[in-house]
């Protein structure tokens, strides 16, 4: 095994693969399933994607492995893809490359580049270090506009010397459902860069939003996304948890 290989499967280190090639491997590569990732409520599988001599580890979430929910329609994998597209539109690079595959081993699902971590870092450990605060503020704003209903501490990762955000299947509902552990920056003014990026997102009547999420979110969800961005820009600060509302502001379990 060389230094460019992953110790789990021999998959090539994605840091050695150009970002455009990562997308190609995910979109067109053969998928070899290693097994289920423990602790996931829905089927979440560790796989290797191989394409034209390039390999990388990925997380495959097939639609048929989803547990039915009373408030979200089936097809949560599309929300994983939508979260990646939102991150890219903002230029925040928070979500690992994620694509939709119709031809997965267990049918249609999302395929996301696997982010290797040491398993000890999560939001509650990272928030104690001021060097990560601006990145965590971005995640806080991201969750507000994505309407993330399940931001657990373990969904915030430290890898490759930077912060990543994963697990976005319960996002983009048209009704308010924000449930997150990232409340340490509640009430703070938005960083100027964050506010500028959000303004750009809804420029030209939000055409970029409508185009990017067609086929992933329905019309009502796309409209609600636009409205959440506009509202956050309008208030200019991160919201505070509503402890008296009908929807709990914290997920369970927290980690």
C-alpha cells in the first residue's frame, strides 16, 4: 500500500485527484460496496468508486434504504445533492462532492465523497477553538437557509485541515424545521462576506436558485428556500433558538 492509498480499501487519496475528476469518478465510476456505516438511521454504505484508473471512497445512500417519515417525502438522497449544490452556489465549499446516481448497486441514491476523520472531532469539540469560528458561522447560516432539521454535532467534521458538513437528507422542507446544535453564534450579525454571498444567491429574482434545484426540490420548497435567504439577508443576523415553539430547536441525540 502506497501513501496515495486509503487504508480501508486501497482507494486513491482524493486529495491527489483534481476536483473535476472527483465528480467524474462519482458520476461514472463503478461502485464496489464494502458495507454499512454503523450508527445511521437509513442505509448508508461505504463504497469505492473506480473510473479510468482513478479510485476514491464514497458514501452511498440508496433511496430504497430510507425509513418512511411523516413529514418528508421519499427521495432524501436528492436533498443531499441539493445541499452540495447550495454550498457550491455560495462558494463556501462546505459539503463534499455529492451526485445523484440512478444505477447504484441498490438503485437510485446519492453518492458523496468520503471525508476521512480521526473520529474524535465534532462540533462540540471544534467550537472551543476560535480558529474554526468563521467556518462554523457559515454552517450556522447554511443550516438556516437550508432549513436543516437534523444538524447533530457529529455532522460537522474536521479533515484535511478544514471544516466539512455532512448528512443533509432532512433539509429544504417548505415549513420551518430548523433543528441544530449550532447555536453558539445566535444573535450575532452576519459576517459581511456571508451576507454578500447570500445577496448574490437571490440576485436576478433568484434565477440561480430555481435553475440549480429543479428536479431536486419541488416548486414550494424552492420558493421557501428563496424566502429564507431573503429573510436572513433582511435581518442581517443569525437567529436564536425558539424554546417555546412547536418544533424543538435541538436534534436528538445531540452528537
